[in-house]
C-alpha cells in the first residue's frame, strides 16, 4: 500500500502511550472532516493493534504512521519485537460462547472487518502492519 505522505510518532511500547498515539493521529485526521464512524474505526484499530504490540511483541518501542488522501486513510504500525504475522492466525470461532472460545484473535478479527486492506511484512528486523480504510465508506 503506497501513500503519498506519512506522518509518524514513535513511543515506548507501554499501554499508557496509546492515548498519545491516538491524539497524534486525531490531529492528522482533523483537517479532513472525516465522519465519526470512520474516526471510531481508526481509534479501535489503533487500540487493538498497539495493545497487541505492547502485550505480545516484546518490543521496546513502536512507530505509528498515518496518511490521509482523498481515497483512503492508511495507518502503519512498526515495532522491533518478535516476528509475528497476525494475519496468519486462525480466526476465532464466534459461533461459540465466550467461555467456550480460546482466548485471543478477536481484536485482529475486528481490525480485519473494519479495514478494506491489511498487509503484514517483516523487514529490517521490524514487524510492519499496514491497514487501509477507503474513504468511500464515509457516506
């Protein structure tokens, strides 16, 4: 996924830093007059992906980048943690009651459902997850 301009923030991989990252992204989105539904999707994506980085990657820090064009919003997450492709995990069985399901997988499932395109790569000793949401969904 190519985007013309990415603006980035780097923060320690600590749960309390999700607010700083969300505020940074919100400032990028503010001038684009996005509908609340799209902003909410971006917030959930940030929260879910950054939480996974914090809890499971053993990463020291993460960089979150954002690009907004007339066509889409792209959020890119990079961390120097353990290589892990969240797209390769089996989807949780949502037909089971919560008490019957294995733990995990619901967050990335939500991210997949809210996104129009999602890609993972491991390059330069970094996990890179790129999520795109088409702006045509604004209506």
